[in-house]
C-alpha cells in the first residue's frame, strides 16, 4: 500500500489507519456496553482543571 501524506491522514499507511479504526470502534463498543457508572461532565472538568492547576508555573 502506498504511504499516506500528512494531509491525507495522521497514519503512515492505509493499513495503520484501518487497524486504528478497528481498535477505536471496539473500544467505543466496550464503553457503550459497560455498566460501569459514568462520571458527570462537571466532575471530569473539575478533575482536569485540578491537573492543569497542579502543573501551572508558579
């Protein structure tokens, strides 16, 4: 397969892109089928902000 340019894809080959697509779709399917409780958006954003604050230059 020919190499892909960065304009076409972030992957080097079509096979790499296809393999990532298969992996990503499987990961999404597992997440959607999971009965693990979800985390509310506001809570996730607060956790992300805490990480950013922790790494801010002082």
